[in-house]
């Protein structure tokens, strides 16, 4: 049995160094439950162990939802202690996605609400269908975002917009999400996956070491002071001079040929 056998609510397909991870509870609008968190952890561990994944695409099964939220029925019976543990589990898995060495592209094909919006926030770049809807509606349930919404949303769209989203619990269109910088592009539903796959293909052709270092530097820069971020960038820049990819890239440029990167 491989590390990706036995999955029930997450599908994985790998082709040309790009992994497509599909959240698959379509009858529940792909709502997040404990099983989905466990399988997401299993999938990203397995992909990390492979070492040949240059990009991940994360999307939802069906045409209605990316992830409509956490499974409210399952949450309704939790004690305060159990709810805190469930939130901690979501943070753990979403941080694993956020810090995955290769870029993670979110293809948001429908509802991305509550925990679904927070899962989208853990991705590096979001592309959305015109049908996509975003929001953090937890206050309508007497709750707050529990999977990182109050942490990542202000860093992605600014504190003013994030406060409006969280305090009102309103649902926003894909265009509204693009206007505040959360979404990179809004596309017709039938064009979404082709566009995201084209971006993933471009990334897969670049120097894997450099892409991974870029992601780490960007994430570090968002979480620390400008001076610390600058030091981290300088160190990462220098370290890349010890890689085969850097020598191949510069050599190919000087020799006016296409580089052959190996991710080393």
C-alpha cells in the first residue's frame, strides 16, 4: 500500500511534476471534517516525500463548491475543549499546506466559506471561477474563524477589508475578492482548470530550488520585520549559488540555450 492508498474524501493525480489535489465530499459541498483534515495531512506528507513535485493545484469536486466550510453538524456536538482541539488541528494542517516547499495554487470553483476560505488562504495564489463566493460567516453562528482566518486574511487583503469580512460575516463575489487582492484572476468556469494548469506548468519549468527558496522568503517576509526579511533573503540568495540549478540557469543564459533544471 502506498502513502496515497485508502483515501476516501481527497483525490490525487500527479502528472508532469504537478499534483492535483481534489477535495471530494460533493454531497456535503466538500465541507471539512476530521477525515478530510487527516487525509490532507497524509497527502501533503506523501507529496513532500516524493521530492519531484514542482507545484500543487488544490480544488473542490463538483461545480458548486471549493469547500463550503467546516462540517457544522459535526461541530455542533463539540465541547469547548474539543472545539479548541479541532481548531488546532485545522491550523496544523493548513500550516503544512502553507509551508509546503512547492507553490500551492488554489482553483476556487464555487463556495469558499468559513473553513473553505481559510483553506484558500493557505494557498500561495488563488484563481477563481466567476461562480466562486468567499467569506468568513462565522459570526452568524456565534463563532469566529478558527482555522487561521483572523491570522491570514488581514495579511492577504489588509486589516480594513479583513475586519469588514469577519465582523459582518457577509459573502463576497469572486470579483470582490479580486478587488481586494485575494484572487489573482476570475475566469469562466469552463476555463478555470486550464488556466491554473498552465500556470502550474510554467512554474514546473523553472528552477525548483529557486522557486522553493522564493516561497520560503515570501512567507518569512510576511511574518517578520523588513530587516529580518532582508537578512533571510540575502542568505537564501547566497545559498542558491551552491545549487546545480543556479549554475545550469546562468550557464544556459550565457550560452543562449534553454536550461535543464533538475531541482538540485
